[in-house]
C-alpha cells in the first residue's frame, strides 16, 4: 500500500486507527508481546503509541482520527512476528 500511495519513498512509521474506545485501544497495546508501548518512536524495535481521545492535542487531528488513533514505528523484528503480534492483540480485544 505504501508503494502505491507514496511513490517517492516512505519510512517505517505509520498511523492507523481501530474502531474502539480508549480503554479497548489501551488493552490492544497492552496485549502486544513483540511490539513495545512507548511514547518515543525512535528506536530499532517496533514501538506503538495510542493517541487517547482525551488528549488536548487530538482536536488538531481530522475528526476521523480522533478515536482509536495509533502511531506505529516498525522495527527490525521479523515481519511475520510483527504481523502475528498485531493480529493476536486485535483478537484479544475482540476485533
């Protein structure tokens, strides 16, 4: 998808949303085993940070990104391990 959308290059930081309340997003992040919850996204390991809807800066985001918004920095782990970790964490919260 990145190759299609960003023809002039891209990095390893992405953002995505899940249709869930803040508590479910927090449970998703807590359920991750390979990916680490962190507020800084600069490292060689995969890191994730949810932007809670109660954060005052969330109002700067477009409306569709104000709930369930997550920033994710992809690290050097095996891609299958990262994908599997995200999948099991989504299943852990019923998604």
